[in-house]
DNA sequence: CAAAGTGGTAAAGTTTATTTACCAAGAAAG
DNA sequence: CTTTCTTGGTAAATAAACTTTACCACTTTG
């Protein structure tokens, strides 16, 4: 090896490059999430220990890379990061074909089990506090018979579990899927009531999943996640059968009048 | 987590820090070996793409850390890096006590097998070219009956194999041991001739070891290294026995005159 | 012994980064 | 709806970091 090959030009980053790298790391690792508002330029420059003009250069680069968006007089925000996990065409397909929905459940089943296992292994104290709070919220909402609050806490619990997995890719993809689920893209949550009118089973499943994670039990957490998704699948199959029966009965009623 | 904890002061290295890090990496990885003369300051500054004053600052830091030494009018050299693998007192002990020598062989046996295995897995094309050259040199030296050249190529082959292991710690430690072996610190190489007068077995062992590495055969390389060290051990035991017999015969001759 | 190559030192110039000041847009408060 | 405050946006002056240039002293080579 010639000596020239041993010594390469020094790769000395400019201050701007270093700032960009640091902020990108926060985004890539999922610590800075989409929509998050960054501190003001003056505040952030102070926190980073750099000058405001240089911070602005870095933010400009990040904006050019579609990672942040700045609005005059409002602030700087982390951009919409997750492309939708599925294209609109695929979402429409799901709406048209019930069988596709079960493919989605199969995928989610694997992902949720994976996330539950990782969460049980890796959850931080902050993660656990958040999960414990959400379990309490879910239980209270159930006692209050507040379906809306219960549903929202349900989504938040799953989001908290995925966050606790500490796996950025999983977090990004599942966040997109949860956002779509929240908007009712996949299914009507009322189906859950088909075989669990009181919602007690759903509550127990969430509590078991949460406690398994709080108690660092990966195998138990994985099983709880799988049981939960299997329950959701059974509920939906029953819901779809019930709707078919009701549709047939309605048609018969029309014909007999 | 408070936002202040999310954003930490930017860790922006100075140019000097970056130069120091790059040269330290070369030393730590074994690419720059002790005693190696670096390019002139003017040449190195050009290769690194930095100014000479800044390079000098970096070299001063490296000298403060005892990694390089500069001599006015002569150049800059990588410092003596490996403390001797053994203290002078231990070396003297080896010289006094033959049994300790076999401890050394036992240690070397394990290290050489490890190195041979890694080398068979990791050798670069340059490593292989170097090893192939040395095998040819060893064979030619044997054919020429040139014991001195054969001995030197022997050391170089073992050094090349350890380099090919790409393990910096192994390289550093074994380099120190080979340097001592070269200086006859451990044993008299003539012992090798006790059961291998023509040196043919030694040659075959070196060729087998080298070819195993060139052909990416880790198990074969490891076995060849072990066989080689075992042969060396047998030779030395035989050599010691022969010396004892000759010493006794000499004493008998004196007494019978 | 002289020339060339090396390390050693320092001043002037350039580039990068910081500090300071001010303008404009939008949100919040009254 | 107006005023105030907070934010982003722009720019000039200053300081720090780095480069360029020049020269001195020591060692090696021819």
C-alpha cells in the first residue's frame, strides 16, 4: 500500500454539517417526531451552543431535505416523516375487500408481537411510567363507560408500547399504521363489541399486555400481544357474519311486506 | 424528558482534534507501526489537506501522548508502542529455566492458532500477495541452503500472518514476541535441526500454513499452526536431550584421559 | 563542505463563526 | 380590532480558526 493511500484528506466537518448531523440523528432515532415544534431559533442556538446564523444555515439544509419546515412568526416543525405505510389505492382496496383486511391483521400481528417483546426487554423508566398511566386511564374509561376515551387511550397505549421498543424503523412504520387505524381506515371498532359487549375482555388484554411489559417479561408480552390480535380477528369475523345475517334478514323483511 | 435534555451542545471538533483522531486511528489499528517514519510535515500536510501549522499542533498532541516522537532535522516517527510482552526479569527467567520456555510455547501455540484462523478468514489481497511472496522466498532460501535468509523469511511470514488477522491487539502483542524471538531471547533455533536436519519438515509446515490461509481454510490453517508449534516443541525437547547427552559424553571423555 | 531535506517559529491574509442590530410576519393578549 | 410579544429573516462588524508565506536551525546525503 503506497503511503499516499494510508493518509487521506482529513474529513473535518463544518459547524453547520455537525449541527445538521446532530438534529438528523434525533429525527432518525424517533426522538424528534413528526409535527414536533422545535425550540425557537434563539433558544435552540443557545442550547446547542452555536450562533443563530449558523443554526439557520443548518435548519435551511434540513428544510431542503424535507426534514423540517419553518413558518415565519410561528416556529420550526419536524416535517411529516412517515409516508403512509400504504398507498391510498391500497387503502381503498382494503375498504372494498374484507380478505385484504385479514392480511393487514396478519402483518400487524407479527409487528405487535415483535414490538411487545422488544418493549418488555427495553422499556425505560419513562416508558413504563407512560404505559402505567395509560393502563390506569383505560381502566377508568371502561369503568366510566366512556367509549371514546377508551378508544383514544387504546391507541395511545399501542403507540407507547411501540415507542418502548426503541426501534426507530418499527416506530415510524407503526405510527403510520396507527394513524390510519385511528381514522377508521381499516375497520369499524364497533365490531369489537360483537363478542365482548361489555369490553371486559379487551380491558383484560390491555392490562395483561401492559403488565407483562412493566414486569420485563418478553415471552408473556409477546403472547399477550398475539392473544390480543387474535381476539380482534375473531371479533371482526363475528361482526362481519352478524352483518351478513342482518342484511339477509332485512331483505327477507322487505320481501314479506 | 425536558426539551433541554434533548438538545445538547454541539460537539464540533476542531481541525486539530480531527487530525489527531485520524492519526490515532491509524496507530490503534496497527496500520502505522512503531518505528514507522511518517511523511515529512510538508508532505503529510499536503496529503491530509491541512495547513502545516495545524498539523504541527496535532503532532504536538500526539507527542504529548507518547504516540509519536519528532526529531529536529530527521523526521517524525511512531513511538515504541508495545511495552515488551514480558519484563526483562521474566526474559532472564526464561533463559535460566527451560520449563518456563514451554509455558511460552503453550501461550504462543494458542495465539498462533488464533491468528492463523483469523488470517484464513480475513486476509486481504495484499496480505495474500505478501504471504505468497514470503512462501516463495522461504522455499528458495531452503533450496539455496541459506539458513540466515530462511530464518528471516520465517519471522516475516509469521508477522505477515498476524497482520492478516486484522486484530490490532494480537498484532501488537505478537509483534513484541516476534521481535524477542528474532533476537534469540527464547531459544536457539539450531534445535530445530535436531530432528529435521534438512529443514524439509519445517519448510513443508510453513507451506501448508501459508496455503491454508491463501485458500481461505480456517480449520486447516489452525491445524497447520498447531502442528507447526508442536513440531517446534518436539524439536526443542530433542535438542535439549541431545545437549545433555553430549555434555555427559564430554565429561566421560575428560575422565578417561 | 555544500546542498537538500527535515523540524521549528512567526507574521500576514483568508475563511469560518459569533455578536449585535434591525426588519417583517404571525400569534396572543387586552 | 389594536397593541404587544414571539417568532423567523437579513446583514454588518468583530473574533476565532485556519491557511499561506517566509525564514531559521538541525541532520542527512552526495
